């Protein structure tokens, strides 16, 4: 199951959260479902449990029996879609009237007078069940509400801004989208709408990703440092061998000879370890300075040899 599917399952099974505010939940489901008007009231969803919750909420609140149908639309290689519709015109009018929509009015608007302050989280939960989604946090962080109604999108934006951080807004094809991209904002949203377990799961995924990224950065840094050290050691050894084959290590100044021999014998030692291995130990910077002198000697020797 996808992360969004698990979130909606959690909300649907969170009876203590939604049951005492059934009207607010049903209003969110209806208003942000597929259609909500005198010609059609319906929802399309991949969640059988959510489809049943939608149908039961209408039946329990408005008292409809028999005119609500649910059918499964099978799709090749994908999840089935469950389509729930209120079939009778009389019943659709009864549903609209129950939620304060009179004949001739625009039904796709949030009627705040129907909602108490304590209803708002459950109403937003219904809206999320109908038109929301959250991406897999292993891949990215994004929570969305998608609706084809511009005015309704603006009203939901205002409501979310009152309860949480203001969402961002965009358009995608013929839809209006409200979204959050920060993990902390998505965690707050999931907690608000009755999915605290999913919020904790997202938090755990984020922590694991941060630790993994930190380890990867450290490993990459250490690998880069090792590569740099090996390349420098190879360059130093090549320079010393050139000196050895051309004029002998005895041609070097006395303070460089021991270090040159030590480097040839220990190509894997770090500068600090080379300094400690000398008969008279010196610092890392001292070793680095002497090796640069050896490299310069080899470069001059190479130029002289090449010019002969």
C-alpha cells in the first residue's frame, strides 16, 4: 500500500476522532468529492473503506435508503476505483438541503456557519480523504489537496492557514492545488486530521534519511581524503624514484634523505605518521614542507634531464 493509502486507512479507522463530528466529516467528503450539486453527488476513490464511509455518512445523517449505489471499476494493472453516487434527484436535493444549499445557489463553497471551531479538524480530514494525497516520504515530502473549483480552493486555503502554516498554491492542468513541502508541516497536518501514527512514521523516515545522508556525506568526505592522500603519496614516490635513478638520494639535503627513504618504504603512511616515524619526530606541516622540497628538487631534475 502507498503511504497516502495507509494515511486514509488510519483516518477511516480512527472512530474516536471522527465519530462525534460525523456531519463535519461528511461535509468535507461531499464538498471535495468528485461532484456535489443537484445534477450529481459522487466520489471516486481507490479505498473501499472510504467509499463505504462516504455512503454510510450520507445515509445516517440524511436518512437516505436505497438510492446510494457503490460500484467497483476495475483497471488493468492498477487499483480498482470505487464510485459512489446518490442516484435520485429527490435524494440529492435532500442532501444539499441538509448541508444548507438552496436551489439555484452555488453548492461548492464552505458554509462556515455549519461548522463549529471544534469541527474544523474533522472537516479538513474529510476534505483530505476526498481530494488529498501525500507522497512516499522515502522519495520526497509533499502533501496536496486538489480541487477543480478555484473559489473552494481559496476557502480551504484560508481555513488551513487558520489551523496550520499557510499552504502554497498552484494550478495543474484544470485543477487548483494546495500543498505543503516541508516535512514538519506535513507532520502537523497529519496529526490535525486524525493520522498521528502516520505522522510519527513520517518523522521516523525523516530521521533515518538524515542519519543516512550524514553517514554518506562523511563516507564521501573520507573517501575523497583517502584518494587525495594516495594520489599525493604516489606523486611523492614517483619524484623520489626519479631522484634515486638519476643522481641518487644522497643528492638530497641531509634533512630530506631519511624522509625520502621512509616514504618509499611506507607508501600508505599519512603525513602525521611519517613525521612520528622519523628518528627526530616532526609535525605534519614539517613533513609537508620537506616533501614539497623533494618534489621541487625532482621537478628541477626533470627539467635538467629533459634539456640534455
